[in-house]
């Protein structure tokens, strides 16, 4: 990735408060702001729970089909 493209990506992340930057001379250091990702993490955990429940129900349904198919 070219430096200008990288810098643009980092500016977007900094504007979103996902990373913090500090400039010392010609060097700019970036640090992750984990608290900014807390909302996304909660949403992903909620989605994971929903999909695990759906997959568990689907697994039960498929097992039921297999059980019914085995009966004469």
C-alpha cells in the first residue's frame, strides 16, 4: 500500500475516533482507541447469539428429518 493511501485510511480512522494520533517531529504515532469499538463489539455479540440460536434450531430440525427418514 502506498503511503498516501495508508495516510488517508488512518485519517478516516482518526476522524471516527477509532485511532488516536500523536505527532513528534516528522513521526506520527497511532494508537488504537478500544473504547470506540465497544458498541460494535456489543452488536457483534448480539448477532452471534441470534445466529447461534438459529443454527441450533436448524440443527434440531435436520436431525428430526433424519430421524423421521430412518423410521419405516
